[in-house]
C-alpha cells in the first residue's frame, strides 16, 4: 500500500547527477518490483529468456546500475528479511489485488484492449522464486554491495543514513521517513520519460529529495508525532487506517492532541489495533548494523556471459551498454589523475 504522506512532506526536485560520489541505500525489493511492473511488452507481459524465465528485473538492474555507476553514484541494495507479524494483513491484501487484477488482465486481452491489459498486468506483479538470488548475482558482477536486513529493508536503509554509511535511502515508499531516514530519495530507480496510462502523453519523472528534519520543522512535529500521523492515515501494519481520516485530518488531530491516545473521536477504533507495537516498528526497527561497504570493480566478462549466454539478452545491446559504462569510468579516472 505505502504510506500516503505525499501532501505533507517537503519535497525538492533534483537530478541523478547531484548524487555523484554519494552512497545511496536502495530498498531492493521496492526497486525490483518497479522493474518487474514497468519493463513489459505492449501486451503487458514481462520480458523473458529462451527458457521462459522472467528477465525484466535483470534488465532494470543492468541499465539502471550502468547509469548510476557512469554518473559516479555508489548504490548499495538492501534486501528484506522476515516481515513483522503485523504485516500479514497487508500481504494478504496485496495478494487479493493481484488475483483480481489477473482476472481483469485476461478479460482485457480477450477484448484486445492492450492499454488496459498492460495496466492490469502491472498490478499482478510479484516476486517469483529465484528472482532475489538472480538480482544478487548481477549485483556481484557489477561489484555493487548488498545488505541483508533482518526485517524491513527500508528500515536498515534508513538506519544507514543516520550512521553516515549512506547519504540517503531510496524508495518510492514514504515509510523510510517514519523509520528515521535522514534523507529519502524518491524516483531514484524509475526516473526518466514515462507514458501516462491510457493517454498519448508523456511526463518527465525526476528524483526528489525529502529531508526528514525539514519536513518535521515545516509541520512542527516530532518524529514520534509523525509516526502517529502515519498510523492514523494507514501503514503496512494497519492498512485500513482510521475511518474518514486522510493526511490533512491526521495532521490536524496530532497537532491538536499531540498523540493517538488523546484523540477522543478515534478511541473505539484505536482499541482495535496494537498501535504501540506499530510505533515501535518505526521508532525502534530491527536493523542490520553496517560498518563498511566494499565496492569492487565491474566484471564485464562475467556480466556479458551471464546476461547473453545464460539469460538470452542481446549480445550487441549488452556490449554497447557496458562499453558506455567503460568509457564513462575511464573518463572519470583520467579526470581524477589530472589532480595528481
């Protein structure tokens, strides 16, 4: 579902170049889902290799990481561990959405409506067995480090921004802010030109930075109060939120009463959730302590063999993409040498 803080946070548009020489902790599952949802054919089907295995996630990781490394960005991917037990209802809700979307997709295909078919196909997106390991394998060839989180990946990514290991966390979800991320970057792995569904119109999607302290200062809230605002709106751990409470109403309530326990009109609903446990998931998340990151050289031969020979990627396209990366890294190295 994702937490709906869009209308409350302070967002600043930027570009990928501004993250050069910075470590960005990427919510790996969030990024991979984006690739699986968006990298598809006209009929909505995902890309696949000669054996029918899906490759959309590998394609996304190839082109995005080439772009990141060419710009001097240092990405690190943080993978989810075991989700908190309170997330069970949200996980089941997402499964039902996928089941419903599958029915709608098949109907759209039967009617020859490719725009609707693609839209519903994106809603059926799910992680298949092996995709996480495949993603880690391609990251190893790139020399890009990844982190295994004990629980929610975005929580560990947020933690890394506070310890100074990473400059910012990257995710489409605003939950990173509640987890205490110093900075959150949205549209980091999906920036670029995008077609608006069912319209022959394109928009430019650009990265945006949200500095948590700026948002807290602007809203005149503490982080603990912002967590309560999130609980009122609805999080992955209480996906339905509170009846007739949207972002602006939630903000007004917390500014007036300071905390959930003191809001008179929600007391009956409040007793139906374990709000204190939800608070602690955000305020004291289960995270991995990352002291150092080991960025290695790109294994061009390994990447080429894996993508072309094992996963049926176009050899010409892979070679041209990796040659672009080689030239960019060589140019950066030459520029650096000029300083010595």
